[in-house]
C-alpha cells in the first residue's frame, strides 16, 4: 500500500485521501439495496415519501401522511429528499436508503474539511475511517431513518460554529446557522437544544470574563445570520400550522416537551436506565472503542489545544447526557455524536503515536480472544431469528459461528500485521469492519421473512390476487406492506401507535373497528394478515369463523375468507 509522506506531527505516513473515500463509499454503498425494506421504522419512512409522490396532493408535502393518515411526528426534510430520490431513480431499496448513505458520506467530507481547518489533516483522515467503519454508523448509514441526516447537518453546524467562535469569521457563522436550520428540518428542535448546549459550554470556557462571554454570545445574533436561519426553517412550520390547526400543539408540545418528560401520547418508546447509552457507545465505535484504554495507558508525545479537546468533548458528551436524562431512549440517537467523538479519538491516538507496538498487538489479541469466545458461545445459541437464517447447508447459529470464526482469523492476522509492520499504525484494524459488514448483509438477506413483508407481498401478488389486503391490529411490525403493495392498507381493530393520531384527527375508512371490519368481511374477498402474537386474540373475534388459514410466512399468518 502506498502512503504519502509522514505528517510533521507523527512518525506514521498520512493516510491518502483517495483511500479514505474508497473505504467510505464501500462501507455505505456495498449491498445498499441487497435486502428488503425493513419493518418498523424503515417501512414507515419509506412509505411516507411514496405517498407524497402517489397522492398528487400538495398538502401531503406539508403534512406527511402514513398509510393515508396524517403523520406529524417529525419534520419533512427526510421525506422530501427520499421522495426526490424515488422520483429520480424509482422506488427501489437502494434509492430509499440513498439519503442516509449520502449523509454519512457528507459527514466524512466535513470531517476531512474540519481537519484541514484545525491543522490536523492526518488525524481527520483516520477519524473519517473510524467514523464510517464503526458498527453503529455501518448500520445507520444504510437504514432509512432521520438520525444520519440530523448527524450530517448538526455536525457541520457545530464545526462551523467552533471555527466562528475561534476566528470570528462571519462566513463560518452563516454556514453554521444555515446547517442548523436544515438540522431543525431534519429532526426537530432537538437539533437547536444540542447545538445551543454545546456552543454555550464552549463559549464559557473560551471567554476571559463575563463581559467577554456576552460579547462573544452577542456575535451570534447577527441579523443576517438570524434571517438566514428563519428563511430556511420558518416556512414549513408556518405552512403546517395553517394546513393542520392541531399541528402546533401536537408538534411543539406532544412531540418535543412531553416526549422528553415521558408523558407523550401514545407512549410508544423505551425509557431505559441512566446508563443506557454507556455500553452502546462502546458498540457504536466498535472495533475502534477498544483503543480507548490507550488514552489512559500511553502518554501523549505532543499536546493538542485544550480548547479543541473541550469543544469535541462537549460535542459528544452533552448530547449523551441529554439523551440519558430524557425519558425517551433509543439506540439510534447515539449516531449524532459519532463524527466528533471519532475526531477526538483519532486526535488523541495521534498525539500518543497510536500507542506502542505492543499495545496495538495486545488490542488485536484481546479482540481475537473475544471473537473466539463469541464463536464458541454461538455454537449452542438458540434464538428464533438466528434459527431462521439459512445459507447453503448451515443453520442460523452455525452460519453466525462461521462468520465469527472468520473474524477471529482476520483479527489474528491483523495482530500479526500491526506487530510486523508498525508503520501502518492502527489502519489494519479497518479490515474487521469489512467482515462485520459482510455478516450484517448476510443476516439481513437471509432473515427477510422475519424482517420485511416483501416475501409475503410476493405470495399475495401471485396466489391471492383480486383480494383486498387487511392488517389485524398491528401496523408497525408490518409497516413495509403498503410500500411493497403500492397502496394504503386498511387495519382492523388497530392498536397502532403510529396511526393513533392520524386516525383520531379525522374520520377515515382506513382504520376499522371490529364491527366495521365484520361488515366488510361479509361483502368483500379479503386477505387478512395476523401476527403470531395476535393469533389467540384473533381466534376469539366474532368474524374469525369466516376465515381459514392459508399460509404462514415469517411471524405472520395469512387468512382468507
């Protein structure tokens, strides 16, 4: 491998930019459309832009609709961009995931740019690789959700904000508020809260006195900067309030204030302990999180500016504390801290010369031992989703065991390489995430019956055509169904949280009561999909005798009348 000459800060060669981009594109693009749209979140967020295009109704672009019902939980930027992707490339799986994949690449570009601005070019290139190859980002960059888009805009806003605070360059201020406005449109007011908290913390440290603090704070309230922000952020909010009168209370109060306090209706989110995110930080940065002990065990050979480290620490620690205090917790919230957490880790490792050769070897051997232990444990693992996998002649646990054995071998080889060729630093560890990506894609491809309704839709279209498809009670666990059917799916006796407010706000013929569905089943030929968890309840329904079981696919059973 050919490297450019060493950076003046380190004895190791600088990773070439072309290699960073090749790895980044590989990690986000490889197999992007090789598995179906996943149920739950991805199915919801793929269906909304499909309906925007299919409806021919401009109000769907102001008030998003899910399965034909108003859905106001999130701002529309992700839906708009995904709808544009569908319009340009068709309603394919890879086109649905193009926005989060592009957002991850945008983060890589901003990290490289920020590294040049602060004079840490080589560390920024390593940081970009750490970021894009961490387990959390590998997963989130290829899943249609809001968080990767938020991460791109919020990280850019924070980076430009830091540069404005240190240089007073007005162009950086304008870029910062512009990106912040788009971050607001990406996932709501959480972007404003996190940005203000991080910026205020940094200003307090940077200021020499109280007067200096207010002077620096006042510089942010430039009329041009505020005008830029409101020009981008305000129009949709105003249009949404005018289009749907209840929007103001629902979006500002129910979805933001009450969600944070754990009083949002419906209560469809996980609470979790205060330490919920601590182990997940380790997983998100895996395998690079195993280098964290080096920051304690190895002394710095050079010192970076304390103000820079304080900014980067604030940029990941404050969001983690905020999410920890919130009553609503989710694994995917963490992705927003990854760019600057990876940047700080890379700078700290570079300041320590990436550790002694023995330290890198020790980390490789620890990872090898850990993966070997997991492979041994999986030998006897028995989980329904694992057993559902099948590749060649192997059962699910056997397949995952083979993957873990392969990773163990790769780690052993990496341990040898970092010992034999110390000039390569920690870059050889990037081969482990490649194996993780291959394993993840294999699991997603071979568990399609359990993670998506695509196999079910294929059966419906070939064997039960001419019948209207209904869902029984639950929508979220089969949310990819309307996307693949290319039509709204009616729900009998719904207990769906995502359709709750849309159904409550306006009268409709999409969510039917027991009595309503009973009447429809007398008049039409129906294909009714019932989850395994609801089979006992369905058997007790007044209309159950009209239906006979047709086929079981994944966790659903198809009934025909």
